[in-house]
C-alpha cells in the first residue's frame, strides 16, 4: 500500500522539464518549515509523483542518481517519530539496571523486589567491566569470564533445583541474571586490586570480604526469589561461595 | 548355494541385531530417564546430614552406629530411606561440592606456587574427573566380579566422590602448613579406606543371603579397595604441574 510522504519536493534545476519530486532523503520532521512549500494533501496530489516506500516497490523515476534509500521500513516508515527509542526496543531499561546496581551496593539490606524480572544487560556491562579491569592488570580473560559465568550459573541452577525438589522454580535465565548482578562486588574487587600489592595479606583479606559480600547477596536473592530455598539456605550459600571464590582466583592470581 | 544361505543367515542375524539395537536404544533411554527421575533422591539433604556425613568420611572410627542402610517399604517394594533420614545413604550433594572445593583449592595452590592459569585449572578439573571415573570403574567392576550386578551406578558415583572431601581437607592443611601434608594425606587415605570397605561390604552383600562364608576372594577384594585409595589420593593430591 502506497503511503504518501509529505516532504517538500526537490526540484532539480536541470534541463528536465518535469519537476521530479524525489524525496531521496528521509526527513526527521515532516513539518514544512519552508514557507513557500505547502505539503500537498494526499487527495490532491496529481502532478507530483511521490516515491512510495514499499518493500519490493521499484523506485519509479530513474532520473536521479541519489543513493536509493533501503526500503526496509516495513510499512511503518511514516511513523518514524513514533518508533520507540533504541534502548527500549532492545529491552535495556537503564533506570532498572541502575536501581538493581545500587541495591547490590548495600550488603546489609537486600531488596529482592527489584530483581523480580531478570535481565542480562546489567550482567553484560559488569562482565565487560570485569574483563576491562583484568585487562588493565595485564590479563586477557574475557572469554574465560564468559565461559566461567555460564558454567557457574548452570551449576547453581542444577544444585538449587535439585535441592529444592519438585517445587524448585528457578529458571536458568534468572539464575544467570542473579549471578551476573552479584558479580558487582567482584568487579569492584578487581578494580581495587589494581592498586594493591599482589603478594601480601591485604589482597587475601580483601578477597574474603568481597567474596562474602557477593555470597551474601546472591544467597539472599536466590532464596527469596525462587521458592523452597529457605530450608537449604546454608547449602546454597556454600555453592554460591564456591562460585565467587572461583572468580576471586582470577583476580588474585 | 552355501554362500547364498550364508548371506541369508547373516542378513537375518543383522536384522535381529538391528531390531535389538533400536530396542536397546529405547531401553537405554528408559534407563537414563529412570536415573534422572531417581536423581532427586540423592539431593534430599539438609545441614545436619551434611555435617554428619563429613564426620563419617573424615573420622569413620568414631561412628558408633551400624553401617547398613535403612530400608522402608514403599508401595509394596523395599526401598532405601532418603539421605535425610539415614546417615548411611549416599547422596550427590557432598561429592559435587567436595569436587568443586578440590578444584578451587588446587587453584589456590597453583597460584601460591606462581603457576596459576585458567588452563592449568581446567587440566586439574579433567584430572579430578578422571580420578573419580577410575574410582567408580574400580568399584563397579569389583561389584560385578562378585556377582552383584544391580548396584545402582549413582550410588557408586556417590561413594567414589566422597574421596574428594578428604582430599580437600588435605590440600587445605597443606596451604596452611606445608609439612603436615603427608601425614594428613596418609591419615585421610586410611580413613577413606575404612569408610569405603565398610560401605562396600554392605553394598556387595546386599543381594546375597548367605553371610556365613566370607571367602578369601571377598577379603582380597576388600584389601584391594583399601590399598587402591593410596595411589589415587597421592596422584590427585600431587599438584605440581
């Protein structure tokens, strides 16, 4: 279906007599700011052949050599200003990521309601930051971090669901999201460890503190967000502790 | 003519093999699903069970009770009680956690030696898995040779994995004080031997009604199980690579 596009027609000052109305450039605002231009109403457009941007429609007049705009607008081309912003379309809710991040920064009080819906963009940012700080320390660990996070969340998923029994309803997406978010203390640890001498008691003490922080938050979130975790709290806490101890190995050595 | 008969015979045999093969696949699928539906049994644990089990593995001499698993009638058949109710029942939580603890502690050891790298850790992981597999094969093979073909494989996997708890303790003491390592390792090998012999005695004799004649063969097999722990522990505890 041909949609009329009300942009001002471009009149080429060439020898061509017919004014080729070629909107070869998409306008952000179709509002006509040029005074002499009146966007022709669709019903009265007679002499000006507009381009119709349909999929599969061949560009009608070939008298222009402008780069033909890819007609991949899929029909909603006219509602360009009504398209959602990119981040929203990708599902990245920055405000929620920020809220979740600040909720993890407080090791004493954990608010599980924010983490109700899982998302993977926060963990992605944290893992990239972790890899970046490791890179600053001279270790190229991006692939290893990715692999280990996957295996660790799979491990936690299996252990939690097996312990919880028939009513275990932790799913892998949420598990991965929680493990990734609780990686924040490890990211801070790897940042701080850049300034601390590596062979000393200080770094081990710091490792203990940060690993316990991660473990505490991860256990709290796992137990409160998925059912039937309460009576196995200690067992799940030990599993989380093992996971974050593994990542602290990467930072320390 | 004879070659044609032979061909016919072989094709019939082949057809029978094929049919049996597909049924064997179905059978093995049923077995796998029965393993996984049964897997839940091995994770019914709680804190008290884990603590008692660790005490049992590391100090089996102090166990005043008996070593047999308690059974209860469930739906007309006799089945064993879950680990929550029975300290002697095998579980899979303790072996898995002990294995991961062993890997992490070996990572710490490598790091303190200055030779940590993620590849070395993966290599140690593979070595640990190989050791576990060897232990399981040995136990399963020995129970086959004694005629007990029905010992569930997950039980044997659990018994084989308990070795990692002792190994983890040994590596931890090595990290703390270097010279205590060999004594602790010998002690833990001995403990593990006692634990395994006591457990396997119950497993191997579970199906047999006759307890009276413990033949020489049985004694040799138990001695073999006890002695085989030592090289296994020394190999897995040797973290130098």
